[in-house]
C-alpha cells in the first residue's frame, strides 16, 4: 500500500514528458488486452460460433535510446464451445463441451518513430516470433484424445504509443500472426482445410515507465 | 409335462379362446389369409438356442432353396437373376403424354397393360401375359424417347447367413464398434429417430392368423399334404416391443399386400435385423441393440416361404418395385434411417449404363428421393464373395450396394468377423464403403455369430421336416439366434446413424462423411475394396471433432 501511494505521488509530481530526457535504457512493463480475429474462420465458427476472441496478458519492453526496443509478452485465450462436424460448409455441433486454450509467448524487436510536431505520439513497428501453446480438452475424452502442444510462429505489428503521463503510456497496434503445426492435421480444421492458428489482432497496452 | 409344454398348451388354448371372442367383436382383414391383430399371447422366449444349425450348406438351407425354386413362378434371365414373370417396371418421362405412353407400350408389347399406379411409386407397373418376357419388353422400351427407364422386376433377397448360437460369447460385435463408450455420450440412443427396417417384416405385435394352406411339392418333387384351414399363433418379439414398448413401432406397412396386411415377419430375418438396430437394452434380458431407444418402422418388401404358402405372395423375396415403394413409403412417413439388409447381383457398371439386365434404376430413383427427404440409407454389401454367379463370375457386384456407393447419404456395408478380418462371404468391390460386424463361423465356430432374438426355426420352418412331420407353423416361440451375413453388418451402421441423427447431424451426406472419416481403417491403408473406409466406430463418430483433433 505504501509503495502504491508513493508511486501515485511520484507520477503526479513528475515533470511533463516533453521536459524529460529519455534514459538510454528503459525497462517498461505493460499489461495488454487483445481482440483477435482468428484466420481459421470455419474452424472457430464451427466450434465456438464466432471467430473474434479476447486475449489478456502482459509483458516487458526494453527500450534503447528511446528508439529501438525488444518486447516479450505472454497472453492467454480460453474458450469453451462444442465438438462439431463440418461437411460441405454446413456445421453440425454435437453438444459435447470442448475447451481450447491458446497461450502465446512472443518476442519482437522494433523501432519507435519520433514526430517533432507530436512528441507525445510514438509510432512503432516490430516483428518477431512466438511460441504458441495450445490445449484442447473435451468431455468423453480418453487418454490421447486431448491435445497439448506448442509450436512456433511469427508476428509483425505496428501501432503507436501515446504518452499520457511521464510514467504511463497507452499503446494501440495491429498485429498479424501466423502459427502453423497445430491446426490442419486433424479435427474440424482439417475438414475446413485451415492450418493457421494465428490471425489479425488489435492490441491495447498500458505501459508503465519512460 | 415340461414347463415349456404347459406354456405352449396354455398359449394354444388362450389363442383359440381369443380367436372365438375376436371373431365376434373384430373385423377380419380381408386377404388371402386373415390376421387378427393384437389377438394373441405374449411370446414364449426360449433364451439362447445352442443347437440350431442353418449354415449355408446345411441340409435345411439347401432344401429351403429348392423349395423356393419349386414354388416360384419367376423367370430366370441369362445372367441367372430371377425376375417376376407377370410385370414390368416403366418410368415414363414427365412430359410424355398418356397417348404417347400407350403407343410406346403397344409398340413394345402385345399383351402389356398399365395397372393402377401402386402407392408410393413414381413409376408404372405394366402387367404382362406369361407368354411375354419382361426383360425383352423392357429392352424394347428402353430405346424409346418417352421412356426414362424400363426394367424387369428383379428379385432381391435378404443377405443373411443364419447359423448356430453360442451363449457364452454373445455380442462381441457391439464392443467391436466401440458402442459402450458411444452410449456414454448419448444415453438416449436415438429415442427421437425412426428407423425403417425394409425387410421381411417384423415380429412387432401379437396376432392370430387363420390361413388355408394348400399342398405343395418341394424341390425334390416330394408332395407335402394340404393342412387345410389352420389357426396360427403369432407374438411380437419381447425384446423389441415387450415391457410396454409397443409404442416404439411407427407406421408399419406391408408393401407386398399394399397395406392390406400388417407387415408381420414370417421368416425371422427382419426381426433379427431389427434387434441389432434397437433391441431393448438394460432390461436384464437377452441381448442388447445398438440404438436401443429408436422407434422402429417395419416395412415389409420381402416375402417368406410362409407368405407364399399362405397365398399372400407369389414368390419368396421381393422385387425391385416392392423395394422402391418401400423406400418411398418410409421416406414419406417419417423414417429418417432406412436399413436395407437385402441385395441382388448384377453388372458392375449400372451407374454408367442403367438400362442393362439386372440393373435397378427404379431403386436408385427411390433412394435419391429418400435422401432428398433427409433419409440416410444403409445397404448391405452382399454375401457373394465366394459365390459364382453367371455371367458375373465370382464375387459379383451387388446392385443395390453399387447404387449406394454413388449416392451421398447412402452407404454400403461389408462384414468383418470378430477378429476384424474380412468375413469370408462379404462381397468386395469398389462399391464397398464401410464395414461392420457381420460375423463368421470360420475360426470362431458359434462364437463368431451375431446374436439377436428372432423366431425359433424349429417352430416356423416346418416345411423342412419330412412330410409326415410337416405341420402348421407357430410364430410365438422366439429365441436368441446366431446369424451371420452383411445383413447383420448393416443394422450396426443404421443404429449408429440413428444416434448420430439424434446427436444433431441431420444431413444424410454429412452422416455418411462422418461415418467414413471416423471409421477404423482396416486392410490396405485408405479406402479399399474389402473394408471400404474401415470398421465403423460409434464412439468416434458420436464424439465428433475438436479444432485440432
């Protein structure tokens, strides 16, 4: 509690962002909320009835000289739907509960742009790779029926960070990810001919630090 | 006097008493023989019978086939196929005017006359004098522009090989298709789905039959005496309709008598097949069925020896027009799964040239009609793998199964034995789509049969006894009997399909796709001519698919 109060007081009393010189190395934790539209639309529609889902997570950015940065993040998506069949575009849900969990751990490196006219806005682009954990559990499973695996993928993203306070920024970006090796070899995804567990995501991050 | 005899005597007395009472109070169905429905006692259930033998080469079966040939008025084509001598099936194009149709018929036949269009038929039956060959007339009609197709009314037959029972190892067949775990997934076991059993009928109700049985000669020319007017007890199978389950019977129909008679089974095949589909289960009695809560629709298209001797049919088996009408009846009256444990042999290319001898375009049209109404159809693949049928040779194409392979939503089912190996009799070819337990005695003896409740042949097939012992049959003594054949394989798939439909998969093409995709691959990797896509797996089919697995 004492620490929180001191942190709040520090933030309030801090000098405006424009008046600060950026440190040569900044370590900035962040919390993140993501809305992702999965590329495997038929697969997710068949099982969950929709393709857009939230992820929640967080991570750390390491910014060097206020321009280059490396970011590591982890997030999680968990949704319960039904086991299903897909035949010639028609979906048949079977009423058997299925829960899928996706846990991406992503490492990206990028560059932060600077606009003299809008110093509080810092556009950025980044690219990297991720390790994507996937578990699938469902009722009436026998040993070997459920899925627990992790595969690699890649990501690219771009957006902008808005400095709302000396110590707090809000970033918004769009990220594209491609994850192969999990979908497409069996299940509904095989019927649908879809093999990408990635998709397009809109991310909002609350970044703490300079 | 044994308990059984006491029960039998009581049954006879009660039936006779009931008959007297019922004759005063009920309307007797007018037919060549009379059936007083719901007048009769509950069946005598003998349990498992261990010493009954009806192997394909057994004396009983040989004599039965000879008797059928002796009683039949059918013609036999050059290919060896039997077809009805008194009729022809013609489907005219819709745009053909009646005058043109009559002209076409006059050009092809000197004696042909249009009959009144039968119920559940989109085709016409042309009555012919016995002097004319229906196959020849059909060929003459096929070339005419007014005609969509014309064919003789080829006989179809049940695809069963009945055999000895063995109590100790009953029903290996249900675990083989992973049914116990499927019942966990769907304990309702198809309670809202109606399965039509297009077959020899079904022992679905008690009745008392009065018939005048004439004398006849068997295949060896031995004369059997007339039995005169007899009263015959008939009972519904306790394991199908017992314990208050009579309500599961939906819209029973006898195609052969055009609905005049109830579709009672006088052969046992349809009752056995029905048992595999939906025998009452978890009642601590007898055997289990696959989808034990389904509603059953008996649709009789195959006549038995007793149908012939009672005067209710001209020959045993059914013909293509009967089967086609049975399919249409089932589709029009609420059935969602149609089990067809029957077949006939023919050329392999009816799909590209349906106007050949032994092809059955009338059945193909009926199947497509039924699938269009949301029905999933299961057809047995045939039992002729080791048989030679001129001119088609050994392992001839099963005509109905070949049709099935060309229609999405209709599957043909081959048979495996209890070791998941090819059952020796099961026909093989590019038309085989799935496999299911059909049983085999080779290597397993009686342990290899598929067991269900049906009639005790000792009381029904009295025409196989010497003339001095020949007597009226009785159809109120049932037992658990072992059969083998693709007839037994098909109802496994029908039951699983009913459970799938109950699970929410209502599209026939989707059901076929699921059954094939979840089948356990056997033999050569991938689809093959022996097992098709493999052994049907009830649990895998019912459990469906996840995203990744």
